[in-house]
C-alpha cells in the first residue's frame, strides 16, 4: 500500500494538497469482512459468503488499515515534506433510546466501536478500553513501534456522515462484529435503501463533531460526505431544507469549539 501511495503522491502531488489514505475504514471492514455486503464479500454465513470469519476478520483488517495509513503518512511527510494526510471514518450520531443508565452505557460502547476503533489508535496509540474488554483476544495488539507509528499519523479527520441512531441495551445482538450481547442500533435516518431522501436530523451532525472534539483531541475536521439524494435536479426543496439544517448544525459546532474546516456535500 505504501508503494502504491508513493506513486499517487509522485504523480498527483502537484495537484492535490490534502490526501485521505483510507476512506470509511470502519464501514469497509464491517461491510467487507463481517456482513459480506461490500467487497471482498467475506463473512461467517456460508449462505451469503464463500469465505470469511465475521468475529475476527474485521478486526484484523481494521488493524492493517491503520498500519497501512500510518506507513503511507510517514512516507509522505518524510519524502514530500507536506503534512496534510488524513484518515476518513463513517460516523453515526448516537442518542440513548431512554434515559436509563444501561442505554447511556450502550451509547458509549457504540461510540467506541464506530469512532474509537480507528480514532483511538490515531489519537492515543491504542484501541478503546470498551473494545478491548468486549472483543478480547480477537482484537490485534499493536507493538510499541506500531503504536508510535500510528499515533499522530492523521493530520485531519475526514467525516462521512448520513446517519443518526438511538441505542438501547439488549439481550441479543445479531451482528457478529461484536459477537456479544451489548446493544442494538435503531436507525433514525435512512441510508442505502432510501431512494429519495434522508431524514433531517441535524443534531446527529452536532453529536458527531462534539464526540470528535471532546474524545479525540479536537483535530482538524473536514466533512467529506453529507447530503441527501434526489432524482430531480430542480424542485428539490427537501434537499435545500436538509442542507440548511446541517449547515446550521456545523456552524453551531464550530461556535462551540469544533475545529471543522471544510464541508463537502
């Protein structure tokens, strides 16, 4: 991957100021190696996938994605002397389903798996305690050298945001990414299977930016994806309303101290 990145840096460096090495690393690992919905289509269910282990594959892949990013980032800074290499994550705005302590805990666990899986090592050299406790020996371990390489290797966080979700503590979890009885996600806004529009829940964007600010050192943030799909180019009032609400949410976050520097739709 580092050799491939070197070709990209060399050939396109004069035209690109900001680089994102890995796009949606967390959702790629889940979709490609747990649920089998994305390439290469690996999962434990042999009715859906010809190979794969959903309880271990995603964590191994996620670990290697972090190392690949860190290696490419080091190359870029040493060889090309420009420190603008980032890492992008798919984000969800979480809220507890009820005011119960268990649901509050479920939100913290969900954040650890969606945000902390990638941002934890990039910020603190290691995975969140919640992940280490729940995943146990299935979670790879960084060497001291790897931890030092990964920490600080991202100059900004690229945010991909479309979803909001409410969390509740439950007794059964279907997804094998956790392989434990922890929490259930109920999506408030729709994604992938909604053809016309997404729900307008701007508080979710604020929740995402607040989480990154408070939990991961308030790094520079560029929102790389956000918006709502519509078939028509004109008569798109719902899209106007969506963007108006979310731009307002980003403004609120910046006012509250988030180091958000760009917003792409």
